[in-house]
């Protein structure tokens, strides 16, 4: 069985949900990267500490990571036995991101380490929606590069493909 899995995709594609479900289906511990990289008050963890935290996880024999930041991508890439890439169309990931962002801003539910998404944040220069537009092409290009290489990668182009793959792992239908 594959025991070190990196979930990768564009912002809003559903990486965290997929990582959780993979963990549930396989019994592997999954890690939410935002919990490791953001402190309360949306204070970014210093890069050397991010790298230390990710390396500590990747040095273990089994894990599921819900993403990999470009600043330390080489750490999980050096240990991953499987990359599961969500290469959904922009409309799909953007719709999911907008729905999630607006729901969180409306209900004020805490996200990573007690942080909350706000309306002002959603429309600021630090907006996760803006980040989606800034990073989309780069992340998709990276997925395509990995596909053309000899890396162990499974690419899903739709939620239907992802659900089929999850069912094969033994995950319950959500």
C-alpha cells in the first residue's frame, strides 16, 4: 500500500477535503498544511520553521499532505510515493473557492488555528480568490510537467474521476 501521499492542485480544488477522505479510507494520518504554516491572527510561520515542520512529517513512514507550498515543495516531493493532482477546470475550482470563502466570511467559522476569513479579507490584496488567479497557471503547468516525467502521479480532471478513485480506496460516498 502507498503510505506517503501528496495531494496537489489549484487553490479551491478541494485538496484538504480529499486529503481528509484519503486519510479516512486508508488509515493514514493526514496533515492540513495551513495548520502548519499559519498562526493565529494570520501570522505566517517563518519559512525555516515551515520547512522544519514539513520535514518532520515527511521523515515519517506514512502521511497524507493536503498540499505543498512552492517554498518547500522539494521536501515532500523527495519522499512522496504518490502524487494525486486535482487538475479541474478553472470554473470548478473558482466556484468552490468562492462558495467556501463567502460561507466562511458569513458564518465566521474558524479555519486554521482559529483564524477567520472576513469580508474585508475576501476583497483585499491578500485575498485567497486573488491568489487563485495569481497561482492557477503555475500550478497547472507544474501538474503537466509532473505528468510528463516519471513521477508517480494520478491526475483527476473532474470530481467524478476523484470520487471513482476514492471508492476504489474504500472511501464512503459523501
